[in-house]
C-alpha cells in the first residue's frame, strides 16, 4: 500500500518540477537589462558582447532557450556564473552541505525543545505552565531572526567573547571550530522553528485531548500516560508533521539571512551575491536547487503523514 | 391556531439577553481580553506616532549632526547613530516605512488572494484545480526566497520587495478564502437562497463575503506581523528600503556595523519590530477568541 | 478492592430490595467552573442502580443527564467539576479515589459506551490493537491470548469474520458495526455496570434495534447492570426497569418505568409523554410544551419548569420544590405533586379508523416525478479512479403530489430520500427522469420562466443552526426572497411582519440575529422565509430531527396549521416513520435509492406490505412499556447497490427473499387498498391496474 502511494506521489511531483523550471527560467527573461552586458561586465566591446550572445544562445526565441537550458539542467549543468565565471552546479555542490547542516542542526534543536514544550502545554491547556510557555512561544515567533542573531553575537561574541562572531570553518578542518561557528546560527534558526512546532503540537493536542476517542480510552481504564503517549500524541502528531515539513523549507529560507549575518559560505550567501551582481545563472541555480529540496521534503512529509494516518494510507 | 398563540406568549419571556451581533458583539467580547487590549492600544500608539512623525519628531531625521554615537540625552532622546542622525526621529520615520511596506505587501496579498480564493471556490472544477496547483507550488516556496527572487529579477527597492513578499502571502489568503467559500456554499442558508432564485453574484455578495470577513481580518493581522519581520529582514539585507530612506530593518543593519561600540542601536529598532509583530499576533488571537464558539454554550450542546 | 468485588457479587437477584445497591449516586452536584463564575449544571441528583438492573436516565438537551453519567466515572470535560455529593460503587465512594484507583475501576468494573461510536474509536489504530490494549490494561494476559480473546469478543458482539476484521481500522466500520466494537471494548473485562450514553442516537432505526437487542442479550448473559442515558422515551420504555427524568440539571421524577409512564407525578413527564409523536393519535393536534429548555446561564427562579408548566401557580415561580417521596415508587420535585392527578400515556395502540380518502384526482397533480434517477461516484476510489463503481443515490423514483397534500418520504440513511428532495428543488442536477411542476417539465424551462416556477417550490432544512445566515437579522433572512424578487421596501416590511406572525413570532424578532434564538425559533424563521414567495410546495428535509422532543411537537403543529390555512403541499422527508405518519396524507418508503412502497399513510403505517416497511415498523419502538418488546429484528445493514444492478435492493436482508429477488428487479404492483409496492411477493396478487 505504502509503496504504491509513494510511487503515485513521486509521479505527481514531476509536473510540479516542470512548472518550477519554467518559472525559474522565466526569471531570466523578465530580468531588466541585457544579460550579456551583465555577463561581460561594463568594459566589454560590442564584439565581445555579440560573442557572448551567441554562446548563450540569447538570440534564440525563449522556448528554444528553455529547452536548451532544461537539457543542461537534466545533465547537471546549471550554466556558468557571471560573477565568478565558475560552474554554478559545482558552486552549489560546494555550498549545499553548509546550508544543509545548518538547517538540519537547527531542525534537531527545534524538535528537541519544541516537541516537549508543545506536549507539556497541550496536556494541560490553561494551566499556569501552559500560559507561561504561551507567552514565551509567541515572543519567540515574533522576534525577527536577524535581530536575534545580532543579539546572540552581541552577547556571546562581543560581551562574553565565548564564540566567534562570524566566519566558518569546515568540519573536516576542525570539528570544534566548526561547532563554534555553527552553534549561534543554528540556535537563531531553531528558536522560531521550535516555537512554531510547540504551537502546532499544542493546538493538535488540545483538539485531540478533548476528542471523543480520548475520553473513550480513559473510560477503558487506560493509564494517563498511555492515553496521552499513544492515542493523543499519534493523532496530534499528524497535523504537526505537516508543519515540521514546511518548517524545513523555512529553515532554508531563514538560512539565507542568517548566513549573511554570520558570513557562512552557504547557498543563502550565494543567492544574495547573485542578486547583488545580477548573476542570473547563479540565481536560477540556487532557486531551482532549493525548490527541489523543498519539494522532496514535502514528499517525505506526505508519506510520513500517510504512514501515520490509516485513512490516507488505505485510500 | 391556539397552540401557536400560546407558544408565542412563552417565547417572549425567554428571550436571551445578549448584545447585538456583528462588530459590536465582537468588540464587546474582544474588550474583555486583557492581553489583546494591551496589544491593540500599543499598536495604535505606535501607528499614530509613526503617522504623525513630521509633527512630533524632535529633529529632522535626515539631519546629520556632529554628535556621533552620543548616548541618550534631553536633546537626543534615544541618542544618535554613527552618522550623527537623531535615533528617535529616525525611529519614527523608520517605523512608518516598515508599517507602510508591510501594509502594501499584505494589502496586495489579501486582495489578490481573496480574488483567487473566490474564483477557485466558487467556480470549482478546472479553474479550481489549476489555481490550487499554482498556490501549492508557491506555498512550497519560502516567502523570503520568493521576495529575494523577485528582487533579483526586478532589482532592489521597497516596492519590488513587497510585491515579492505579497506573492508569498497570497496562497495563504487564497486557501483561506477558498476553504471558507466551500464551507459557506454548502451551508443550508446558501442553498435556501438558491432555491429562492438567487444568482451567483447575489450569494457571493450577501452571504459569502460577509461570512468570510472575520477570518479574513484575522489572517490579515497575522500576516502583518510576519510581513513586518520579513520586511525587516529584506531591509537588513539591503534589498528593500534603500538609502536615504530608512526602515526598522535598515536601522538594524546600520547598528550591526557598530555592534562593538554600542548595543543601543541594534536593541532599539529590534525591540520595536518585536513589539509590533507580537501585538499584531496578539490582536489576531484576540479576535479569533472573540469569534470562537468554543464557549460554554457549545460545550453544553455536546453534553446533552 | 477485592472485598468490595466479593460483597457486590453476593448481592444476588436484582429484586433484592434490601441489599445495598451496586451504584448509589447521592446529592451529586456538578458546576461549570469559569475564572470568575460557576454555573450549576447538575444539582442534587441521586439515583441507584442494583446489580443486573436496567436503569434509564432521560432528559432533553441541557438536562444534565450526560454530565451525571460521566460524573460517575469522573470523565467530565475540562472546566466541569463535581462540587458535592457522593458516588458509592461497590462500597466505595468513587469521588474520593485517586486517579490510579479510579483507573482500575474504569473498564474493569464499569464499562462505558458513547453516542458517536466512530469518533469514540482512535482512528490511528486497528480495532484489534485497541481491544488488546483494553484487555491488557486490567489483566496480565499475554498478548497472544489477549488477541484470541479480542477475536472472541468481536464474535460475541456480532461482527462477521472477526479474525479478518480485527485488523481493520475504525473508518472501515459502519456506525452500527463501530458501536458493536465499542461495546466489545466496554465489556472486555466483564464489568458489573455498563453506562451507555445515547448509544443508538446516531444510528438508523433498524440498526438501533439490533444494538438494543445486543445490549439486552449481553446484560442477561453476564448479569451486568445497565445505566442507559437517552433523550428518547421509547428507548427507555423498551429497555429499562427504573427511570430518572431530568430537567434543567435537576431530577424531575424517579420511579419504575411502568409507574412513571402510566401515572407520571411531574407535569414535565406528563408533557414529554404527551408531546411524543408515538403517543399521539393521528389527526389530533400534538400536545406541546411551550417555550424551550432554559440554558444554564438563564435558569428561571423557583421551579425550573414553571415557565413552561401548564399547572404552575404563583408560588412555583418563587419556591424551588424539595425532592419528595410521597409513596413507595415515587420520587418527585414538584410543589403540587399531591394535588395534581396527571395523565399518563394516552392509548397509543388504538388504531384510528382509516380516513376516507379524498375523491380521486380530477385535479392536475402539483408535482409529478417520473423515473427520477441520480447517480454518483463515491470519492474513495483514489485519484486515478480505478475500480470505481457508479452508485445510484436515487434509482427510478416516481410519485405525484396533489395540491395541498403532504407526501411523506421515509427511509434510513443512504436511502436517497434527501436527494429526491434536492432533485425536486433543483439543487442537485438529475441524471435521468423528469420533474413536472404544475404541469410544466422543469427541464424544459429556462431563464425567468424556470426561476418563476422554481420560486413556488421552497425548502426547510434539517439543521436550524445552518439554515440562517449568522450575519443577517431575522428580518433580512425572511425578507431575502422578497429582495431577490425585487419587492419594494414598504411592501417588504409589511410582508416580513405578516410572515413572522404566521409562524407565531412577534415583529420585534425581525431585528434579532439567529444566535439569539433557540433551535425551534430558528426553524420558525426558516419556515417564514420559505413562505415568503407564496409557494405551492415546500420540501421539508428532516425539519424537526435536530430539535428537542418538546419543540418537535410545536413545529409539527405549525406545519399542519400552515397547511390548513394556506393550502400548501409538503414533500416531508424524514427517518422517523411515526413522525412522518403524523403529518402525511401518503407515505413513500425508500430503500437504497428506490421507492419500495407508496400508499396512504394509514395503510403504510398500520398495514405495511413490503418486507422492508415491515422491518422498519417493527424497529420503531413503542413508548408504552407494556407493549411487547422488540422481536424479529431485521439482520444486516444496507450495503451499496451499484447503479443498474438488477434485483431487489433489500434481498440481501430480506427473510423471504428468493433467488428470483436477487436477479430480477421487481415491478410495481398496485394493490386494492391503493398501495403500490415493489416486491416479488406481490407478483401473483391481482393488480388493480
């Protein structure tokens, strides 16, 4: 059952990816200014420009260029960056692990804090603990990530001088150095994500705790721990899983800014450079890569949801 | 006949004593929530101060003085920044820019999303699946990246950034409105209206729009909170409000460059953004609770 | 705990009046506790249940009956608190137990089943998982043995193929089957008391009969006591020995079922019995209880019932009566119990003489429905639609309605009766067949002609809470049809007042919003709105099913009254044959999308022909406790019937079905008494046609 569902969902994302590629490609066509100018720089001669235009097939009609571009993409060729004149695919490959580890660590942190908080709140809504945590959660959700980052730098780097303010060291070079550099950005990202998770899980739990089947389970003499830990949690987890999935996407987005503040050489940092330099092959590459990751994550979330929910699983 | 007359006599005696419906009733319920009221007053004060900035700001926000990074004093209430601007005056202008930008993004998103949602929910069929596929796609894409992609394509600037941001909020509105339309159009009162001979336009105008107003308002307020944060982030990255204009986000960016000298310049705009965002969310929650039907009445109905 | 179990086991026969009762609730008070206030929901309620006894707890919504029942096992929703009284069970006061001791009582000594079985099972786990869990919550039984026991239990509660079905998830069970699973879960540790909170309210009548029969069988076999909570007097009459009648959080009256139904001591009991459609003789105006049940926020002073009581005197408004026990079998809370002599059940069994039918139709029928068909495709078939079957919601349905006549359309859920109403209204497109109204085929009309014709067919829906737009005032709702048809302002105002008057509401109601009205009042508004365009036909889609018993009678009377005055015809859709019988001139019985029998209300109700109609009628419970109990309950539940599939749809459940019934669709047979029936049993009877 699950396998068939997985295949079906996999097939369903193909058109999605296709639309995405068109949308991404369209960015380059609506971009104001002459791409060849951007590629060649301000001092380029008309001959150089013409040569670039030919190389890039800029004279072809848009659909032809799209097919050409898509062919490249399918072979792993995302073009050459205007800024660095290096392969976009290689650059993304180099930077992806930085962003991915950042997102993953913050996701873990968020789960570690958000899930217990949400459950603690949901089991006894309206209690003093719940109300206290509610305030904390709503503050965490309203604090801008980039501001929180600056505050963390202020406290831990400038005042206490425990951690470096900015920069990055690869894990392979120095694991301790890597941890020191990644911890502040990861915490920054985890705060909002964890708060969102706590809030979703609380809502889910509050609904489920009042559900008929929880009352019925208690009427059968099941222990509170069993009713909450088995029946309530599994049902409350269903909507929460969806949110966690969405959050991973948001972590990637949040990483864009956080990487900028902490000067981490990740995808976000690359994207921002691309925007500032109007480097559209790079921008297209990043957008395509991130969107693909997000779509894949959504697929995983969908399947997890189906695994949790027999109604979907058997449909 | 007699039974009817008898019943009426009894009915008049048991009329529940409740205030009128609609916005007045909502307000009377909202007013009872302390947190939500505090949030509302706070937002009103900040908005008023921002709107009246030219009248109440003690200095010209663009004026450059020779006092760099001076601490708060009677002249400069919140001190000056690294360029010598009066921070308080800049804060007022910055808050206004941030609020207006957020309003632009949410306004665009709400009107676009409502239209999409109405079309999708009311027309159904092919239009519905097409529109919902598209919103799915956009929704999968984080809002900030969307805004950055648009800025990347159209160039930096507050309007471009907010257009990008509005794309990110639009699917949320579209789905909300669509869901509401689908729910409302199944209601017996809409079917009764169709039986009376009402046409589509009448039903949308008389039943659907009034009934989706309150969830829409809640969504707008929540989105305002998020838009404020996102606009801050974009300004911080230099993609939204461009100098010489200023917003809360760009003030933070300026402050970040002098983080080793003083924490004041990152604390002040950050606190204002956080307060505003918290308050918008608290107001939205307050309205939601005021609308909520999980009160005792509902409880008793299920009890019976 | 063990000593308690022994002492209760020694109790012996239920009749032993001297032994201590199994359960003794005394002086129970439950409040809804808010931050700044507390509302009493249950006040000073006492009741006892002896071993092996069947005790009923009856009341309308807001009476506090469910709160009382849930207080016994301490499963109150958040915000409700027991503030007084005791719950003695097997020698202990349950209100003083700690949570672990309480846990050991729940499911082990007291089992509970609920109203909504499908929501009372955890959707995320298989029923086997939940059964094994419930068994092992109280015993050390190994998992494998518990699984075998679970299969046994499913078999015991009447689930076919228990070995396979145990792996299934709750959503794969029908309502009736899910309730059987709930019962298996509740009795798996052989409790001494089973609390059943409206166990059959969500179920169809034939399924209700099966579940009640099952409960009675289990009760007998295991010597279990049963506390049955219900709003339905007939369920209590069918099942119970003792009954407690509750009103507005208090006990109104208590006693043996035989005594309470025959000689009620409280005016409320008398009124409830009188308002019950099954207690009334057709053609009479139903006795009504004016007003509606008060809410906890607006409790009247003095006797809670006095504003609605026909016998109220001045002191009733000021003095709350004490609970009195004037005689052996009587507990009552009424100031005037000593002086009143109240009527019990009226003679329900009396069959009225068949009404003389109106001279047959020289008039053109108002509505003619011919071979109406509506197919639909269930959505469960997955996205790529493999293996989908087209199901006929309405299959080859024909009938006529004369001007001013009421045709009742009865059937259980899934019979397609509401769909017929929607097809007539044009809310659902027809797949095939014709709807002719006042001689014109509606499918041939277009534009304004169609709009004008349709305006003369109006509707009243089931749920009074969904049928009025919460953002519109009552006046705007009633005036909406007039606005749509462009009636001028002054005329509109006048008409709205007039319409409100016709349904018994004062003009001040025009300015109120729906949330300020009770369910019955909203339904009156919906009726006023339906009358605005001077309709010739009103489709009433289960218009009283969501109302309390005491309000139902008011609305039925109103429908009859309006018909007498305005001559409007009704297509009255309902699931309760006795209600439909009260209001209809003729009745059509539907099963699985088809009409199986159509005839005069008298013939269908008193001399049913089709085996399904007979099954439906035998499942209708009497409110007379002396009436013979349920017998010969029809087996099974409706299964889906694919469109175009030949054979009689009822064949799979019919006791007299033959192979012929399964393969050949029966043709209509018009019998001498004017009834038309679709059944092969009548093939050889001479047809009048």
